[in-house]
C-alpha cells in the first residue's frame, strides 16, 4: 500500500497588470464664472501601451511596473476577443508603481485662452506633475494639417486621443457660458491639457486625483472633481484547507485512482479591490523516510499522475475540466497569459479555471479538489511535496 500523508502549500506571488480604459460624463468645477475645467477622457497604461511614448499604431512607449518572479515576463490582459480593442476596464481604481494614469481636460477662460497659464495634476493636496498643453496638437489634427500629432490622430473625420474618440465630445464641451462664446472647443477661449501621472513608490493607500488649471492673470484656479484611487495596494491571498493542515489523499494500491479527502481554499483578500489571475501547479511527491520506486524512480511525477479542478464561491461556477498539476518552469513565460478563454499557462502552470475567466475577483473564493493515480509499480511513503500558486494582479 502507498501512504501519502500530505502535501504542503507553496505560494509564489507576483503582481502585474494590463491596460484599461475608463470614461465618465464630463464634469466642471471652479470658483467663479471666468475659469472652468472639464474632464474629457481618462486612460491607463498598465502594459507598455504607448501612453508616454510611441503612437496608437505603434505603441512602443509606456512603462511596465517593477516586480518580481514572473512580473517582467508580460502583462495579464482582461479581455475576451483579440480582434476587439482592449477596453474592458478594471473593476476598481487601483494602480501600482510604474503604471500610468492619463487624463485629458479642456479649460475655458472667458477672458481668453491666453490667461490660462498651466495645469497641474494633484494627488491629494500635493502637486505632482505639470500637464502638457496639447491644444496646438489637437488643432493641427482637427483642421487636417496633420493626420497625427502627439497623442492625437485622425481617422476619416474623427479625431482620437490615444484610443478614445474626442472630436464629438469637444464639439459639445466646454458648454456655452456667455453670449460671446459657443458650445464646443474654441481656440480663442480654450486650452486642452494632457496630464500623465506615473505612480511612484511613495504613493500608498487611498487618495484623490484632481486636475487644477490656473489663470495667473486673475489669480483664479479651477479643478476637476475628486477621483479616488488606491495606490500600491497589497496583493494577497488567504490560502487554507477545508480541513487538516495539509492536502491529503485516500490510501491506495498501485494502479488505483484516489481523490483528495479535503480541499484547497484560495480567497482573494487584496487591498483596494484588486482582482487577481491565479495559476496552480506543484512539485513532485517524494518519500524521504523510505526507499521508493513509483514507477521507475523515487518520486511520483505529479505532471502525469495528479490533476486538479476548482470551483468558484461554493458553486457559483463549477469547473468540469480536470487539469494537470504541472511543475513550475522558469524557462517558460507568461507573456501571453491572458485571463480569458485561451487557457494560457504561466511558467508552465495551468490557470485556476479552465472553462471560465481565470480571474479570482476581490473577496471571492475558489475551492480546489485533486485526484492522483498511483502508477504500477509504486512503493514508498510519499510525505513531501508542495502545491505552487502563482498570482498576478489584473
């Protein structure tokens, strides 16, 4: 009889992210009627997508967050159709060091655009980055002088900022505020600013982002509404078992198929509402206290003999497909480890869910069962082994 007392759990945690987009209805704010600022569009650069360099057609710029283990191997994309734009946004506002948040705003000064001197993106009460005056870029593309300029580009008669169409909204905003002005962008009264914030290590916890525009001639400022972000949240999982202190299997004889008598529990308890992609694998099982042979060496090869499947939230989603418990292989990458239906591996490990979006959303839990085939012959007491869990923020 083969004795298998338990399998320990080894967690290898990594953090990585993808690009996302978010829009909202433009809003305006300001201390008086002379100066107003209107939020137009927001975009995030989470995966070297060209926000602070390159073009929409050749997105070679941007930045990838610092990290560890598989972080530098690529980004996790939360999208389902590779033929469609990647515009499925994060479920919550969070950002990590190296990621970028860009906002496009338009400001109107009834004394004339010349009175608008600059714009600043603020995190909390601190002034963090000067915004770029991109008015001339927009005008050049809008009037047909150039097909692309800076972050703006033109297709047919529409003007885009990065991946957002902005010509329609700039035909309505700023709204008419006086008899001498009209609704929509007017070069005599308005300036357009692009503000690019790169998250740094010293940004931590929940804080608000605003864009403040200044008219130094009249000593006026106007700001967009507060937007709350969680910076550099702690990404973590609560890992446990339904019972006992290690994953345990039924005893069996050579040739038997046995199942785990308890379940692995994985809960996403990360800060800031962070969603995570998760991959699961394991090390081979060994018999350190007894000579073994199973079937040709002193190990049970989990890649050929052990499988797993996981369910979500105690039955909200029930996985039908058993997957191999593979060994981690650092020679393999996570470059194409999208979290959708392509079932891509990460360092050789299989996704937590095979027939479902491989995302464990914040506050949700997966329970995983295992089955093990004892080869013929198989002699030993296999008491050592690890489960390996990789996670990356989405």
